[in-house]
């Protein structure tokens, strides 16, 4: 187990609020990372994507770094502008 995983496990045991909010925060973080990875894999800069989505580069940065309030319709546009499709799953 990595040091980070050990830290998270120990912190969850000690801090109930951290434990309750960790998974939600981690999911938001993963969405932002995924958006950035897909954009970079397509060879598109934030500025180029912003032009495709008729928005500003700062808006793309916010999506990639603070994805907690992103709308499903925005995710669909993001994916479409990169020639991808969006697949939402519930497990």
C-alpha cells in the first residue's frame, strides 16, 4: 500500500467528516483528471477547446480543476467537441 493510501486510510479512521466527504471529493477530482486526459490525448489545448465550445480558456481550466458543478450537457459538449461520446454508468 502506498504512503498516500496509508495516510488516507488512517485519516478516514480518525476523522469522520473526512471519511464521509472523501469519496465525493475524489469522484469530482477524477472527473477533472479524466477531462484533461481526454483533451490532451486528442492533442487539443485548453484554448483550442474553448474556441470549439464557444467559451473561454478559464472555463476549460475550471472544468478540469473544479468539476464539482459541471452539468451533464456540458460534459456531452466537451466529449463531442473532441470526437468522443459520453457514457454515464451507475453501478
